[in-house]
């Protein structure tokens, strides 16, 4: 389960960075924050 959360977090953060590069500031910031929250190193929403 931790591996799946890690992969999901990486995908969210990378897509957030791509959104920032494309000029979608709000969407990019939201994706990066959600990716950091979901990741096993962050505050995981699925383990509470």
C-alpha cells in the first residue's frame, strides 16, 4: 500500500510541476500540495 501511495504522490507532484510550467498556477500548487499530503513521507490521508 505504501508503494502505491508513493507512486500516486509522485504522479501528482509531477503533474503539478507540469501545470506550473504551462501557466496554470493554482492547479499546479493544488496538485503539489495534494501529492505531498498523500505521499507516505507526508501526512497520509489514508492511514488515519
